[in-house]
C-alpha cells in the first residue's frame, strides 16, 4: 500500500514539473510559496535577537560586503531621448537602488513599485508637475502573487498593510488596507476606520501593465520567493553564540582564584593569625576569615598556602569558535578580512579570497540584471504614456562597474612598468 502511494505521489510531481516545461500534461504549475522570516532576518542583520547576540555580529559584514562591491547598475539605451529619461530617473534614485540590493540579499525579496504622482511639496520642488516615484514595498505586505498557470508570469499583486493614526480628537484609529493591482485595474479595500487620505474603490490602471518588479535573491524556478543569504549561516551563528555564552559564563564563575590552606594545627593557625582562642565557638557563631590587612601569615612546619586557578574557559573553546568562524566564512563566501581579522594574517587572505568575492559579486549582479532591465522598461513606458512621447525601443543594456582587486600600490607599479 505504501509503495503504491509513493509511486502515485512521484507521478504527480513529475506530471506537474514536466507538464509546465512541455505544456502537454494539462496540469497547473505550482511553486513552493514558503517565505523567509523577514523579521528574524532583519533582527540578525541588526543583531537585536537575544538568542543570537554573540554570533549575529557576522550577519552585517556578510550582507554589506557584497552590496558594497556590487554597487549600482548603469543603464544604456540606443535612443538618446530614452537615455535622458533613464538618467533623470535613476540618477536621483542611487540610494534607493543600493537599498534594493541590501534588502533583497538580506530578506530574500524586494519589491519595487514605480508610481507617477503630483508633487505635494512646492516649496521643496518648485519645478512642480508630476514625476515618477521609486517606491520600495515591504515584502511582508505582498500577501499573494496570482500567476498565469502556464507561464508563471504575475497577473495580480495583492498587497495588505496595517495603518494607525490619530484623528482630530486625538483618538487612535486603525485600518487594514488591501490593494489588488493588475494590468487592468487597481482595487482598494479598507477594513476598519477610513483613513483621511485614502479613497476606497476600483480605478482603471492607466498603464496597461503592472509597474511592480520583484527582486528575488537566489531565485529558483521551483520557488515563488527568494532566499536570504543569512539562512545558510544561521545555524553557525547560533552555535557561535551558544559556545561563546557558555565560555563567558564559565569564565565569570572561575575567574576569581580560591585560597587553598594545608594546615597541621587549625587552632594554632587561627590563634596566631586571627586571634581566635576557641575555634569551636568561632565556627558555631559563623565566624569568617578576612585576609584584608594580613599581608603576612604565620605557618608551622609542613603547612602551606596556595591559590586554586582554573584555566580560561574561553581558551578551551577557542578551537571550536575558530572552526565555527571559518564555517561562516566558507558558507557565506565572504572573505575573512571582511570581519576584521588580525592585520598580519590579512594580506594573504586578501590575495587568496578576493577572487572568490569577485565571482560572488558577479553572480549576484547577473541574478538582478533582468529585474533592473524590467524596471527600466517600466520607467520608459510610463514616461512615454504620461508625456505623449514615443521611444523607438525600450530595450536597455545594464552595465556594472568593474571590480579591481588591486590596491593603489599595485596600480602605480603597473603604470610605471607598462
């Protein structure tokens, strides 16, 4: 019975996968819709999770090193008018573009929504008019993406957000806003109190397409959402925290040395050094020995005193901590010098590990190139429709700055001998 059931499940799986690729089985294509725990990923990045405090410090260098070397893309179009439109929009959005890379690599997903809005602050923008806005949607607000069952292309985005505000009577108000965005319409539904600047209802989509682009980190055809780069190293950060915590606790417990006395005549030792005439009475009354002011102690023959000291607990755990550190380095594909290791050992680390970092950055750039091209097409299409213009092409080439692993000295020597 269990064998037949297993064969049946395998057949269903094969039919779903190969049916999507070949288009002959008639079965709908389904994706793994599991998602990253966005709140936990951000807590690890900011090192605010108490269960990872001593190990999550590695999270920020893993993300920031990759983002810093990636930089932001440059957009090139064959048409001069299209090139000016791209420069005007993306030239003012460099910081947001870098944030897209950081959020996508850290959280696994980043959604960019391009809108065209009237300028509301004439004092800040005296040129007035309308302009395109670069909006980043928190990924947890994207509750569902309805896709074409055959092609997998998004057909509708469903956004759900919570809003709280204070009204004129200083009373707290709360509403849940649901937006359904497709190429035909934008439907806004409000549950709870009605916000003062929101109008519920349905309005047509003037663009004819969905102006939202999904930046999916480590994208896979079988998964609907991306993967955070922190997921792979999370177990090692947790283990590093636990080992370090136990080592520190042990160090606090054993860091104070204990006095060891080897005596032949206890009564004589107490009488000679602390003026105790009756040791039995002294013990019954809970007397204690205070060594302050007793720099000299008197002992008889064959008597001695020494301190009991425990080896450093951190030193005993050092090898394990070092092993976990290199597990984080290898798994995250991040050079060890990014974590601030000792300077004498970092020279060889830079020369040997920079090629690994360069390949990692190149792979990340290639993953995001298609999403940036889609975003550029959206910018050109919205600009053309809103301003009554027509660009011969919306195709855009994405260019990235070259990563040069050489330092200033190497470049100077090369120029000198060329």
